[in-house]
C-alpha cells in the first residue's frame, strides 16, 4: 500500500493536525509513516501562513 499526504495545503493542514491530535504522533512520526520530507511539508504550510509548534504538536 502506498500512503501519500494530501497535496492541497489546506487539506494537508487538516490531515496533519488530525493525525497528531488523534493518534498522538509528532510531525516526524507522520512524515516517516508517509515517506514525506518534513522540510517540504513545513514549507508548503508556510505558504498558507502556518508554522509547526513543537510544544502543541500542531500547525498554528
């Protein structure tokens, strides 16, 4: 099974925050599971003015 993250930034934001909240995962955990580059994910969400908060484990 090939797991991929949503390409749309708004959908990606929602998906990541859900995974981190509901499955108690970190951004690194989600990126590893989906084979995604963390820097690329963070850059994509910066485009819509969201930054990862390590303490909250959410994009805010």
